[in-house]
C-alpha cells in the first residue's frame, strides 16, 4: 500500500490518486469473472484498501492540523522575540550610559548609540561580531585616550586585558580635553561580558576643585599655625631651596628682607646667618652643609647658635621630610641657658656650703663618738666597780640569812639581786654600743641553750601559775652563744612577766636553711602603735610594773644584740590574744638532721626539724602523760588538755593553731571527741586529726568517715602514729 503513493506529495494529491486506484479496481472486479470467485476476492481487497486509505487520510489530516498549530505558535514566539529585541534595543538606547554586550566567545553582540560616544574613531570601528581583543586594540590606539605617563598603547592594552579576566572591575579612563569615563565591566550569568561606560568628567572636576579648596584651606591653616609658633621655622625642598618660612624665623635670625624669597638656597641662608651667630660647642658649618647634601645621613640634626656680641642663644633642629626636603626650626633658649648658668653657680656655692657643713658634722660626729665611747667606758667601769661591792654584800646577806636572821635581811637580799640585774643590763647595753666588743659566732647546739633556760624559768612560771613548755630541738645554728642565750632569756623573762594566765611556749622551727626560735605567750598583746616603743631603753608599756621587775632594758638589749649578730627579729601580736617573738638564725652546715631509724619504735627519727605543734585531748591522766612523753621524745611540742573545756581555754590563752590534733573519743557525757573535732574545725579550719578510741564498732568508723576523720584504735600503734605525724605540714604561724 505504501508504494502506491508518494509520501512527499501533498495530501490532496495522494487522496485523489488513491480514489482513482479504487475506481479502477472496482471496474475490474465488476467486468471480470472467473470460476474460482476471483472477482469477489478482489472486491474484498478493495474494501479493505478503502478502509486503510480512509484511516491514513484521517491521520494525515490530524498531522497537518498539528503542523499548522505549531507554525502559528512559532510565528507568535518569533513575534514576541522580535518585540522583546526591539524593547531591549529601545531600553539600551534610552539609558544615559554607553552599553555593549559581548558573548561567551568574546564577540560583540550588541551596543547602544552612546557606547564609545566620546571616542568617534572607536565608535566608527564597532560592528556586531567584533572580537573583544580587536576592540581593546582600537581603543588603545585612539588619539582620544590619554595614556598614563610612561605607558605605550601596547602596555595599556595588556593591562586592560588582564582586567578583562576578572568577573567584576570598575576603573576610570582618562581622555583628552580633561574628560573622564568610568568603565564598569561585569561577567553575565552565561559567561558573557557586559560593559557600561559613564561620563564622570563633571564629577572628577568637582572633586578636583574640592580637593584644591581643601588644600588651600589646609595651607592657610598651616600658615597660621606656623606664624603662631614660638619657634622659627623654615622649609627647604629637595634641592635645598627655600620653600616657606614663618614670621618668628625672620625675627630670630634678623636676616635681610631679600633673603626671604622663594628659591633662596640653604647655603646662602647659612652664610648670612653665620655672620651674626657662631656655632656653639665647636660645631662646624661644613657638617651642617654635609648633612643637607648627604641623603644617607641621620634624619635629624641638632646644633646651637650663639649671637656674636649679644646674649641671644638659639637651639637649632633640622629634620628630613618624606620628599627629601627638610625643615629647620630655631628656638630661643636664652632664658634657659641663663638659668642653667645661674644654677651651675648656685650648685657650686651649695657644694662648697655642703662640704663645709659636712666637715662640721664630721667633727661633731667624732666628738659625739668620743663622748659616747667615754660614756660606754664609764658605764662599763661603773657597772664593774658596783658589781664588786654588791657581790660582797650578797655574800654577807647569805651568811646572815643562813644564821636565821629576820625577813628584812631577806628583802635586802632581793633588792640587791634586782640592782645586780639592772647593772648587768646596763653593762650589756654598753658592750653592744661599743664597736670594740667582739662577737664570737660559731656552731651551737640550740637545745643546750633552750634546756638551760627551761630549767631556770620553770619555777618562775610555776610560781605565777602559768604553763611553761620548751620544745626540744636537735638543730645546730651559727651564732654567739652568750648573746643568743641572753636574747632568748630576755624574751622568756618578758613573756612570763607580762602574762597573768595561760602560759608561755618556746620552740624552734626549721625554715629552709634557717631556724626560727619562737617565744609565744598568752599575755595582753601589743598594739601596732606600741611596737616601736617597746624596743627603746627605759620604756615599759605597763606602768604598774615595779622597778624590781626591771627598768625596760630587756627588749632594747634583744634588738641591739640581734642587729649585731645579723639575726632577724619579728613580732606578731594582737591585743588581748598574746604575742609571738621570732628570732631567725642561720642553720649550721654541720646540723645532724633527723636521726635514722634503728628499728625501735622508741627511737624513730626525730621530727624536731618539722617544728610540729600538736593538741592532745584525753581524760585519762596516765595515758596523756605517756603520750606527751612519747611525742616530746620525737621532738614534737605537745599542748595537752583533759577535756573539751580545757582544750578551748588553752587555745584561747595561747592563741595558736595546732598542726595536728589527737583527740580521745570518750571525753564526757555531753561532748565526745568527734563533737570536739567539729568545734575546732569551725574555729580554724581543717587540720589533720585522729580519733583515739578502744571502740572498734562499725558505727564509729562510719561517723568518722562522714567527717573525713580516721579512728586510731587503742592500744596505740606507735609506728602508725609516727607515720601520721611525719606527713603533717606545719600550719602558718
């Protein structure tokens, strides 16, 4: 069937051809017969063919209709595109700026009538399809383009092509006849290039005029500023020609008026200036001229001009400018130089007066020293001479007392003893004030001094009802034995004398390469304003003290002895809370240190070097005494109390913070050891503590754990106790 018609022929031709074929076939069927019924068969075939022709005809008609509709839509679209193109062209032509569009292949697609309107030769060469590089080449060779100084058209074109590679770029293009064009180039979404050209000539001229007005204003301001400066100022350019000056420069230099003209050479100004002035301090004019010519010279130059035959002195300063010019300033320093000269003369006179006064003071000091030495020798001699009959009188009184004489003789003996102490104190003061007295410092066992003083003062403290404790120590120190003993003795004596209740504690603490000897009491304390007074001779804070208790020389001797020995003396005190005197002495190089453990718990290494102060509270008197003996054997100072009330009272009286606490659990019916530990922690914070108890119940261990404490069961394990104390850090006193 397909070969009966030509598909390329129009539909009406194909239909006519098919109808003609159908008619011919029908006639043949009607006129031709055969015995096999071929005619009927041909008829059926004709009917089928007709049906196929009708169906194909319908399809062709639908296709033709669709084609017509597509052609209509395409025509409408083309009309819209053409309308949009006309609108775009109208819009581009309507804008005030020049506009051009290059495609992705850098080919010119379109441009408006204002594009390159300031460059007629470039405008005439533009055409659609022009390549961007050709456009740049034409612009670079245009006589309308004002090239930058030192650039060729090829240089400008290369620079412009480099800018073209950026996505966005804006720059100003200088043209002849003082015209300017701003070029804005942007990459489009489809990688094309849009160029907008704007005439900015009026804006550039306005900015230039504004800048010139600003420079004029700044120039007037600078001129006014220069004219109001107290210094004379002159400005020279890079060739050394005068470019500006102020009135003060003309007044100070007094140069001829014709000198102050623009372009006068610096050398000419210098020559005229040196006719009236000379350079001070041997300065040469050649060095100044050399500085001006040598660009590698230092940026600043200082010089001084002195008026010949006059008093005017000018301080000169020259400074280079960024453009290789320089500025010279002159300052009138005549008054300052006159003041310096007057000051120098006054200084010489003052030095002479000071020298004379020094000689007078030196003579007075020598006389005072001779007088003081005579006084000291007299006091020493008088004290020595007085001690002889006093000693004899005491011997006679001792013999009389042994013979059973009355109480008056005993009182006389006590009075003579007091007089002897006062004279000995005067003798000590005299020796310390005499430079001839030699100080013999050496290696001393500190415990020998403390033990001796403990034996001497224990009965005195007991007579007043005071606790008195001296902590043993194994430290060796460097000092003078006689004076160190007298220092500690006077401090202990004062502590016992002025303490009415509580006690006195003496101990030593090692601090690196030094040992601090502490005398702590629970007396009335010392106010800050009285601390300097107590070290003066014959000064006592408590007026009620009788002459038999001393004349106020003890602390004066302590201070002078510490100063002569080079020992540091400190005082820590609060009114109503007692006092602590500290004497710090060097630790000897031969100090034996703690003893080594020989395996016997009684001979564990000494802890004396740690300087521990331990509070022991136990209501068992025998156990407490045994504990005190054990701990003191380890070199630990122990303050013991029978119960909570005694412990609180002891802390209040002595005003101390224990380094560690050992508290028995069963104290009384109201307060146990854990309650006391909690009370003490509230007073001075957390300190290491152990609860001593024979109670091994889980309940006690749980209570201790909640408070962060550890129980120590009875009977005590001495090694465990020693291990606990050896890890305690002393509290800060």
